[in-house]
């Protein structure tokens, strides 16, 4: 059984073709751009949600009346 698994794994390894180093070099700027755009988008989304405050937690010093007023202002039941 172990020999069969080894031959199967060897066959799969030979059938997989990885890109050449030249192709990877060409893809590198695209990958860097994608990572950069993702980071900028995440920072923008994080910054745009500045008014968000968790309702419960040990570190939030928000009075219950303020929480209820905020929920009422947003028409959240």
C-alpha cells in the first residue's frame, strides 16, 4: 500500500508544471500591485468605519444611555 502511494505521489509530482522563473519574474509586479491595492482598500474600509463602536466589552466605557441614544438615532430596534 505504501509503495502504491509513493508511485501515485511521484506521478502527481511529475504531472504538475510550475511556472518558470522568467514567468514568475513577470508576475511579480502584478502580485505586488494586488497586495498593495488590497492593503489600501482594507485601510480605507477600516477608516470609513470610524463611528463603529462595539456594544459590549470590558474596555468600552460607554454609558448605557449613550448606547441607547445611538441605536435610536440609527433606527435600530
